[in-house]
C-alpha cells in the first residue's frame, strides 16, 4: 500500500477560493503599500513645516521602520510556513492601524519614532513577502501567474494613494490625513485579511530530486549568499535610481513637472515588464533571468547617466521601469526557482531582510553619491557598475542539488 504521508498534497482551495484570496491580497497590498509606504514622502514636508522636526530626522524614522520590517519578515515567514498567512497578516493590519494613530498623535520625535518602528513591524507582516508566501503555497504550480497579477495590482498603490494623500493634506493637516488613512487601512485590510484569507493551509510540497530538504542547508549555501548579495545590490541600484531620477532630470534641464511625468512613465514601464514576465520565464532559466535583468539594469542606469536629450531620457526611464518590473518578479520567484516551495516563507524572509534594509538606505546612498561625485549623472554611472557586479554575482546563485527528494523519502521511512 502506498504511504500517503510521502505524497505531495494539492492546493486546499477550489477555484473560487483561489480567486478570493488573490482578489483580497491585490486590494490589501494596494492599500497597505499606498498608506504605509507611499503616503510618507507626500506628507514629510508638511510634517516638518508643522512640527519643526527636520526632514533628515523624519527620514531617519522612516528608515528605522524599514529596518523593523526587515527583521520582522524572518519570524513572520516561519509562522506562515507553519500556519498560513491569515493570523500574521491580520495581526499586522491591526498593528499598522494602531501605529498610524500613534504617528498622527505624536507630540514629540520620540513618540513619532516609536510609531514608525511599530509601523515597520506591521509592514513586515503585511507587505510583499507574506503575500508572496501565501500565493506561492496556495497556488502551487500556478503561483507565477498569481504573483504577476498581484504585483500588477500593487503597482497602482502610488497611483491611487499619493494623489489622495496630497488632496487630504491640502484640505486638512498631516495629523488629520494620517487619521483618515488609518481608518481606510482598518476598513480594508483588517477584515480583508481576517475574512478573505480563510481556507485550509495546504501541507508544504515535498522536495523533489532537484530541491534540497533542509532549509538550513539552503540558507547556509554559497548559492543563497550569492542570491542575497545579487538581489540586494540590484535593489540598491533600482531604488536609488528611482528616488534620484527627478533630481537627475532637473540637472539635465527638465522642468519639475516634466521630470515628475517622466517618473510616472517609468512606473508604467514596470507594468509592461510584469506583463512580460510569464513568457520570459517560460523561455529562460533562473540563471539566465537574473543575470540578464541585472545586466539590463546596468545598461539602463548607465544610459541615464550618459544621454542628455529629452526624448532619449524619457525613453530610457521607461525602459528602466520595465526592467524594475521584471526584477520584482525575479525576486518573488527566486526561492521556488532554486529550492522549491517547501520552506518558501522562512527562506524568503531570510532573503528579503537585507534587501529591505538596502531599499531603506538606497535613497540616502544615491544622494550621498551625488554629493561625492558632484553630479547625478556620475552617480548613475557608479550605480551601473554596481548593477554589473550584481549580474556577475547572480550567475553563482544557482545551487547544486543532489538527490534531495530521494534522501527525504529515505529519512521519512526510517523515522516511521
């Protein structure tokens, strides 16, 4: 008789359940990213003007929140692997609402910092990594398509909430704006995660002959280290490039409004990139994808530092956005491409932690490089060199598996 304990189990939700989970996560990711992440840059000037707190001090509070998010992602991934995303993401949503209330009422910088650290812990429980883990386990072999749809939807976060935040702060003040945003967050994300992520959490898929059994072996491998370094350097280049694009374009003679429009067109390029990921994934290997996209990042970044005409800069900005869109999905699928979905949550949490920290430091790093080199154009050339280094390291991010699935079955039978 076949021992069913050694057989992989199928997904635990029917088609309607899978559609519900995907729709809920699309809505909650748009809302969470828009309110917890993208509202702050819109409000920071108003906060500084009203409170007297300096912009560097405010930015430091936000950077601390990203550090807290990175550290939270590791235990959150482990919990999700065991019990699923519902508890983690619901608790994160409740904490996010409470944190924004603290931020809105903060009478001094100490309380303001405490609110943002709490918000960072919440981000670690509600932003991309937990959502990626949920879809990867529930959707099984169809997870890439689900991840593509999720990132396409979440790409609208800044489009929706940056203008909304600007309208609110024009009508009210920043404190009232955060109160309104906290109410929106509570109405959408808390019941969304609590009610929308229902369903049996499927057992992890068993390792195959190409995937290792022990997550500790994977996390300590040279391939994992190379992957983390390559993606972290890629994130540094991508986020430093985005946050410093407007100053670069103004340095090249763009008006502020045209520079802002170009930044928005780059966001449209991200959507195109994500749409094109499925055919790309079907025709390439994991090694080819990571090397090619990081090399393309290097080329696009270098061109931004070299070309000077309006048409050329706008075209390259759109191309750079397209590459960033693909990069997001490469990051989302990096673990399953190399080690399968068995321990996706914890491995993705370990991988994402340094990437999130780098993302927090990237805007400052780009500004520091521009001060050191004397121009944003020179900064982009240095960033291009970093992306090229990341492509070389990415080539070493593919593990060598040796009969891991067979070893798993042998260990399972010996333990009976």
